[in-house]
């Protein structure tokens, strides 16, 4: 499940001043848009009223004379009147029609009818009936005046462009001023707080209070925040001191318990191999005893065979060295680790100590140990706790033995690899692998898949703790077909 902290870290960073600038620009743009729309509608409606007033003036002053001219059928004079009306600004066309609707005279503004091609929503039609003497009931024709609002709208647009440009300049200036104010009063102070908290170590016992460099004759929220942070630092330091005193004894107890658990698990592992160790020592002793008896009988009988004597002596020396190796490995693994310090040891030496203890046992059960000890990688020196690392390998050998001892194919393979920063050990056995649903459980304390009485469930959990104590990692490696545990130990730069 994703935590709140993770969600916060996944957010894209955007400075407060950037957010404020965007807010100012957005609000200013909305206000500007509202003002522009309001101004446009106000001016547009005012100009329409002015256009209607001009048409009304034409109606009052010119329509009666046009009616008299139509009654007299004075067409030339009628054309002069229509043309004079058509010249008025924003008028497109003037038509004078007879009672049947037939056009008697029709004039366009500037003798052009281009404006009639405009959008019909731009055109306004005014129709005035003509009566004889303008008061009688005898209908003699109609005057149709077509006006356009296109020029009105274009003029308003031109003025609005100037207004928009002014608003944009005003918004930019206002944003710049806001940036300066925010940076002076807020941002530079917040940056100091962020830098301080970024470097703040809550586990430190030094009391380094937050100090903000600012010039202010009054107290504000920044000062309150500074005081709150410094108060929190005092509380953290007090809690750190109390915690240090309380956990000191607990750490010692836990350390002693861990050492006891490691020793117990180590003795358990050595106990499981006790039979093999006995064979490892008894067999060489038998060889020494046999060679000694042969030499004794040859001396009793007075037989002097230098070649046979030399061969028997070499066998005895070789066998003694073998016993010495076994005892040395046993001593290295079983010694007290409470005061052990990290030392540089070739990985090959650690591996040989463990193999010397379990080789005979594995031979007796036809389990083959496969590792190329001549590989230069095995000579890699590790800065480690030697006894604890031996314990890791011993536990892995024991677990592998229990897992494959009843199998038809029985082998254990140790491979080594190295990168720039890590020494990598692959401990593989011929087992079919561990079910995927157990991968997360096998390193938990007291978890075991062995039969009751055959496992404590502490082996792999201690292995995990030891490797972690070496700043390394161990995990079940599912990339291999067989059972494989991969260990990664850090290399010194």
C-alpha cells in the first residue's frame, strides 16, 4: 500500500511563487475577460441605440418628404433623397417601393452592395410605410432601410485590443511586483528553513538552532514558525538523551541474546556434523595406525626398506596434516565470537574450514561438493567476521544436506562472482527449489519446513542477521533452476 509520504514524494515540485504567479495571472485574466465582455456589450448596445436614434431622425425628418415625392412620382428627386440617406454611416441600402412592392429607387452606401454579403446577424432592417400627406390612410409605398453593425463591432474590437494589451502589461507588472514582495518576505525565509531542515539530523545530540537572517521590526508568522521549529529541536534532543540512556542496557541484553542464539545455532550445526567429524578424524588415525604397524613389523624382522619407510612416513605426515586441517577448521568455527573483530580473510580459507568439517559426511551420503578452489575469485579478501561468515556457510551446507539427502541426484555447487562494489556467492544444491509462496517466510525466525525435531527454524534467520550485520544481502535466487541462495557482500573501495 502506498503511504502518504510516498504520495507526497511523487508529487511534482512547483515553487510557491510560481503557484502565486499562476494564480495572479489566472485571476487577472478572468477579471480582464469579464471587463472586456462587459465593456463590449455596453459599448455595442450604446452604439446600437445611437444607430436607432439616427434612423429615427431620418424617419422624422425625411420620410414625410419622400412620401410627397412618391405621390408626385418625381423619380429623379426621389433618387437624390435615397442617395443622400444611403451616404449616412453604417447604412447599407435604401429601397423605396410602390404599394405592390416593386422597387422604384434603390441606393447603396458608396454605390456598393458588398456589405450585403456580410453575415445576416450584422444587418438590421427598418421598414416605414408611406401615406399620402403622411397622415391620410391612403398607402402609397414603403421605405426600407438596411443598416449594418459590422463597423460598430470592428471599432469596438479595435478598442478592446488596446484594452487587452493594457491589461496584459498591468498583469505582468503586477506579477513581477508580487514576485519581488513574496521573495523578500516569504521565499528567501522559507529557503533558509528548507536548507536547515534538509541538513538537520534528528539523531544528533548537538543543539543547532534555526537562525533566519531577516530584517523585520515586527513579529510575524515566520518568527512563530522559527520558534516552533527550535522548540521541536529542544524536545527531540531531550528525547534522544532519554532514549540513549534507556536503550543502552537493552542493546547490551539483545547483543548477549544474539550471541547466545548464534552460539546455540552453531553448536547445533556442529552437532549435526559430529558424526562426520568423527569419521574425518578416525579414518586418518586408522591410516596412521596401519602405516605405523607396518613400519614396526619391518623393524622387528630387521627388514630395511628405505623406499617403503619413506612412503609410510609421507602417508603419516599427510594424514596428520589432514587432521590438523580438520581441527583448525573446527577451532575457527567454534571459537567465541563475543570479542571478534572484522579482519581481511580470503573467501577460500573460510570455505575450506567449513568443507573440512562436512566433506566426510557428504561423501558417506554420496553428495558431491562442486567448487573450483583454483578460481582466482575464491582468493578475494573479505573484510568480515570470519567465524560468523563460517557459520553462514555451515548452516547453508546443513540445510542443503537435509534437502537433498534422499534425492536421486545429490550435489552442492558454490560459485563466486565479483562486481565493482560486491562479492557475490551463489550457493546452489540439486533440490527442485522453494515454492514461491515461501520465499518471504524462509528468513523469519522459527519458520521451518523440516520435520518436527529436525530443525529449530533459526538457521536462516541467523544467516540473514549475520549477512545484514556485514552490510550485505542474502536472498533466494529464483533465476536458477535448482535451489539457490545468493549472498552479496560489500567490497572495500
